[in-house]
C-alpha cells in the first residue's frame, strides 16, 4: 500500500515497536481515500440485491418472477432453478468450522432473513425493486425462538472444540461444606455484530479465474472455501481485502451472501456487486447466541471459594452447530478447589450463531462477575478484596502456572486511578450533587493468549530498503501500522525505509484475524522472516574476506538501522546495501512462521488479564442509567503500539457498557423476527453514553507466549467491563439485575 | 412497480393542487418518509416536494407575543432561534432532545407533526398492522410491546406518536394552520392527531391533500417561559425515542400555581395533554404532594396494552419530575444534555 502515510512526526528512537504511532491508514480513512470492498466498480459491473425470507421455518412456495424480470433494468433473477452449479453441497459439513450456508440449494427456509433469491440489475435501484417485486409466498411451519423452546441437549463441544463439561474437584461436596452459598441465574440476549461496513462483495469471473473484493478476517480460509464450492484451484481465486469496516467475528468465515454475489457474477457473466442492507445483517452472517447461565458458588468462613459451578444454557440454529462457550471464564479466573462448567443447548429457528467479539468470554464474564459480586456482598466483603482473596496463583482447572499474570498490578493500578478505596461497602450510599444515585463496580477481565498459524515474507533490497508482506487483515484495529512496526524492527530499519503489504490473498497466509491472536501470529511470522533475512545477510558478510564483518564468527553480528555491526565492536560494520552490492545480489529474501509453541503451552496457562472499574449514575425515581466513568487496567504482554492498543481497550470497554446497558436483539417469540434490525432501535452506545474512559497499560513481560511476548488485546476489553458496569448499577441502587441489558423497569421498584 | 410522480410546485396553491391526486404525499426533509418508502411501508403514487415553496420557512413574531412557525422550518433552526428559545424554552429543549444533530438539521416542523409511529410492526411489511393496512390486524397487540401505548389505545392499535416537539406544543395550546383545496383552516394541535379507535390508519384530521403551512403558539404560551421544562426518559443518553416524556409549564402567582400546562409523550397515539392534572394544580402550592396528585390524575385512565405496565408509574414519576424542575425555574442556559434526567440541575433538590 504505497499510499499509506508514514508519519514524519514520529522520530524513531532505536525501535519502532512500542512507539505510539498514529495509524498509517488514518489519513486515507478520514479523506475517503481508503478503498473498501463496496467502493470497487469494475467495468460492466451489475448490482445484485437479495430477496430474503420473512418467515423462520418452512418452504418458499412461490416467487413473482415475471414481475421482477419485467422491471426495467433487471438482467436476471437467480433462484434454485437457475443458480449455477456448485462443486460442493452447501449443506455439507467437512469440519466443525465449515458452516452450512444457504446458497439457493433448495426451497427450504431456515430463518428470517435467509436469502431466497438474488436479483441482478443494471442499477442498485432496479435490483432492489426487483427483489421487492418477488413477494415470496411460503408454507410456514411452527418455530422455536426461545431458550425454553424444545428439548435441551448436551452439545458434543462448545466454542472451538472445547469440552461441554469440565470438572475439577467435587463441586457438590464443596457447596455442601460451604459456610455461604449463592445461586443466581443470569440471562444475556442475542446480539448482532453490526460492523459499520456491511458484508459486501464485488466479484468478477474470467473463465475459471475469480477476482473478488470483499472484507475478510481470514483470507486464505476464504480462498479455500470459495475454491472448494466452485471446484476451481485455490490459486485461481484472488481476494483483495485491504480494509474492513469492522468484523467482530462475522467476517471470519466467508458468509452465504458473499458467495451469492460470486454466484450471481457467474450466472450473468459480468462483474457483480452485492452489499447487504443493514437489516439483512440480522440473519445470514451470524450473531452472539442468547444464554441463560446458572451460577452456584460456595465460600468458607474466610470468604475463600469452596466451589464454583457455572452452567450455560445456550442455543444454536436448527441446522448447524455453534455453541457459545460462556463457561470458559470460570476455568481461569478464580481459585477454587472445585470448579465445574456444564453446558446444554436448544435449537432455534435462527441463523447459526457465530464468534462475536470475545465469544463466550463476554457473555460468561458478565454472569460470573455478577455472581462473584453477589458472593462478596453476602460475605460483607469489598468486591475487590473478595477477588484478591480468591486470586488464582495457578490456573485453577488445569493446575498449570501462568506464563505471566500481572492481574494484581491491574487491580492495584486501576483501583488507585479510579479512587476505589473510598467506596462504601453497602449499596445505595452515594449521591452526586444533583441527587443521582452513584455506584462503583469492579470486574475482572480475561482472555486467552492464543496463536493461529501464519507466515510472512521479508526482503531486503539493494537500495537498503525493506519489504515485508503477509496476508494480514486490518479490521480497523491498526494492523497496517502495528505489523509495519514489527516488520521495521525485524529488519532493523527505520519504518520509512520499510514497505509493508497486506490485505491480499496472494500474500503469505497470515492466519485468521480472530481470537485476539493476529498480532502475535502474523507478528511472529514477520519477526521470523526478518530474522531469516538478517541471518542470510550476516552469513554473506561474515564469509566474505572483503567485509569488515569477516570472521565475526562466535562474537556474531547485530543489525542496527540498516547496517550489520559486530556485536563486540559496533564501530565495525557495513550497510545492508554494501553487503548486497558486493555479493552482486538485487535482494535477499527470508521467510517466517508464527505458531503456538506447543511445549510452552503444555507447561503454562496463557491469558491476558485486566481489571475494570466502573462508575454509573442512576436516577432514583426514573431508573435511567448512565455509565459516567470507566477505568480499565490491562496486562497483555508486550504492547506493540500503545496508542492503537488503548483504542482497542476503549472499544472493548464501550462494548462492555453496551452489553450491560443497551444492546439486545428484540426477537418476536411467535415469528423469530428481529424487530429492531436497524441502528436506530438496536441500541449501541452513542458518545453521550460514555463520558470518561481511561485505559492503563500495565507492564507485563511474558517470556513464554512467544518470542515477542505478545498476548493480544482485541477482545479482553469487553470482559470485565460489562460486569463492572452491572455491579456498579447494583451498588448504586441495591437492585441486582440479572437479565441484560438492564432495563429501566427493573429499577423502578424502590423510588 | 414502485414508480411515483415527483413534482416540485412553486406555490402553496400549486402544492395543494398537485397533492389533490389520490395517493400523493408531501415531501419535506424526508427523514421519515424516505425510510418508509425504502422499506416498502409507504408507496405514495406522487411526491409533492415542498423544497421550492416560498413562505414556509419563517419564524415570525406575532403582535400578541406569540409566534408563527413555518412548516418547513428546520428543527435546529427553531431550537437555536434565540427569541423563540427564550419565550418557549420547553419547546426548544424538546426539539434538541430528539433524534441526532444531523436529523435535526434536516427535519421540519410539519414533518415532525406528521411523523409516523416507531412501532416495529408498522415498519415490518411482513407483520399485520391496521395502521399500514386497514383491517389487517395488529401483531403488536400480542408481540414485543413493552414500549407501546398506555393511554388512548384500542384493540386495533397500540402504537405511540414518537414526537418530542409536539409534547410541549400541545401543552402550550399550539394551533395548526392547514391549507387545502377548500381554503385555509386552523385546528388546535390537541385535536389534530386522532386516537386509533377502529380506524388507526387515520392518524390526523388532515383531509387527503391538505398541507400544514404553519404552527402557531399564542402569546399567552410565553407566560410559562420562566417555569417550563421537558424531560425525556430513554434507553440511551441520546439518539433514542422516548420511553416516556413529559412537559410542565407553570405560571406562579404569589407562590401558588395560577396555571399549569402538562403533557406526556410516548404514551399514546398523540401528544397527550392532561387537563385533569392541570386542574388539580390550579391554585395549589408547588410541591411533591401536589405534583403527585396531578400525576395520579394524569394517568387515571391509563392501562397497559402489553408488557408495559411499568410505563404508567414511570409516566407519573416523569410528570412529577417535569413539574419539580419547572417549579425551580427554567435554567438560564439549556443543559448540554437537553431533557435528560442526567443533565445537571444546579440548585434543584430532586431526590430529597
């Protein structure tokens, strides 16, 4: 991306990693120069619009094809009758994370919002009107829409292949022996991703070669899926995804509507653009499943946990499997001799749920942090003191030591900054100058430090500049910048001497931008690729009698600012360009791989941690809540770019406010329709909802997660925050609300 | 086929003539109408665009001290008009609590009166809605209805009118000026919107083709300027419709309430003025006890239409709040969070 800005304001002091660079794509974005998928208009392009189902279960019995085809500008209507053949059945499930899609394979309807036809036209307006004219008729069947509906079953696995049940110690004995017990049922609603950028695809076929612009959190996986569906070699598929307007998990796997855009292009033999309307994002592109979680806690006379049981009822679709793994937080956070997490699920007539930022951890954390708070109150203990009393020195369920865990420092620094020590123990004690109830709550944040598998390529050129490339994904989190920082350091070059390429499927596989693992995975691949180049270059120099580095041998050489120098005498060295020139090489190339260190993982539990402190104000008569202050302190290993990381934490913390106070799909229980499928009524926080936000980056050195010490920051911000806000509402009002988002009417009991 | 005529008349007379064709709709800013058309909820055969019609965008002071507001005056222009905001502060506060800055910069006075309900079943063409299609049924009645009406609803329709602006307007005795084929007429805002009854598809007294040209506030309405507030409860701090809202205007004489003006929003298919409650306060000393009696009177006829019984008590409380704030006096400056319970209220003891 040659047009990416390099900010001259940032003077390099030895290392790019750790510098708070502004995002290199920032200027492009604020000037409209950043090209998102839907900004592409290849010559001859047509527009496609989806007709989607308004019933949740049944069959399409009729479409008014004549009316649609007769509409001026309509070129074709794609239905199960004429949809181009696929090499794979979209109902086949070749792996747990190959999700079934609705690609017009038949007339079955599985959920509201399922595509039932695609209208392709010369203009967006004609396609849209053509889709409306189809006026589908249905044979509808009764639907299941709630966690009470149907028979619950224990799923074979939850989340990413995690066991549905984990048992450590004897929970029933621990509860029986407890001095105090708390049992509480928490409910979280279905939530939808609502990225600013809707799913969009611009697809163009040339023979059996396919060129696509589409947002993707997993380019190589998308290539594989598309190639498989269309029966073409993966090398025939090119996907460009330089920028995503948010993904949050819904752009991890390519979705049905994106494939329908590609099918439409094949049907008409011209490039086609398909962009989802906002309301069409409430169905075929995933969501966070609803949960009902039952927590049973016991403590001894000193406030130490004797047992923790976290049971999760969730839901998947009727036709595919994804089970929100809400119990996982209980494996890690608090020490207890007995911990059990169990899950069951029902099947609903909805689209299949999928990963949504902090999948499992977000929904599980708000419930666990609430129950922990309830127990602290039952013990008459300060909620922070209670958490410290039950601090896990090793991972409770596995018994493994943590690779690093600066959670105590997070608690201490967050509490200090927030002013927690002044907090009255009892609820409903604090008022502001206007008489509003004020409450303070705390929540512990946690997210596993994961790594996927990724690769990168690095090149040093004869002019001394560097090139690093990997098919990484910038969802808005700042990948263009953070990876360039790692790349610059890997080649020991100033960042303005470094060209970084990403966002294209032809580049080395960077793995998936998910699981908060992208920086660690692609970062390690880049780090390795740069090191490989430097090693080759050093080999050239040290074996060349004409080089001042000849024979550095055991002493070795190090790379510094475009030069190799002797480790034992940095005055002796030469520039990259000189070495390449003498060797008669135009460039030198290296490769690197990022992957989890299996040995380290066997020995250590690896998690990022944090502590979030929240202040809310509640109108005592009217029940309206406002989060007025959030302080989060997070320890996530090495921080590549503190400015971008802080932004990630802010975003996560705001989502925590959203989770606790605002966000829910309102599902009509009779029809399964989401009745607020728009950004006007599906409430997420506006600026006025979060007036003060602070994120503290707590130092943490982790020698085990990976050589760079990176744990990942993308998701942890929601965890802890949602619970902290909910706990603050209790502290303000004395009312413990266990159904989210917290509704005004729950707080009206006590004027 | 969704084809429609688009005409851009140059005068009010031309506009009214153009809209005489059945199926016509007037277009002002289109902040509501265009969304409804895109969603297939409304399919007018003809749009009569008022953008070029002169004489609809003035804010005129009237000899009696009142004001005449052209139908195409933008929400923001009205709210930030210093003369208007000084004399009718609750109206300005209500305007600024609505929608978002971008919408307020576009949305008009006439359009505000005529905006459609936010009932999700009305917006969903796959749902039954008597308002959208007479006789189709009401899916809201047994549906997701926690924000629906608690006053004036019928078995045929439980939708609410979503306007903030109309709430203080109706309390202050606003009059709607209407132009039609038969000439000009005036209707008090209180009688402008219709309750659903058995014909929820008919939302106002406008005859087909009639055009709102202005809204007038009488001079006496400025007599409440010293004690006038609007309070709006919502599910986020900004950019959300009211769960319930209330306005209170008081005229105090010798420490007693000489006259009160009260209305509720978000509770019925129209902005809900409560003369019974106003009567309770006449001659009373301002205070919690009188305010609560007024609130009881205001909601005496309320009954839940679904999972929304809480709105009745909430409406009482918000009316008490509006009265408490009004009694304390209109603030010098509009708060940064207009109409929000979270706006600071210096010098007012709200909560004991």
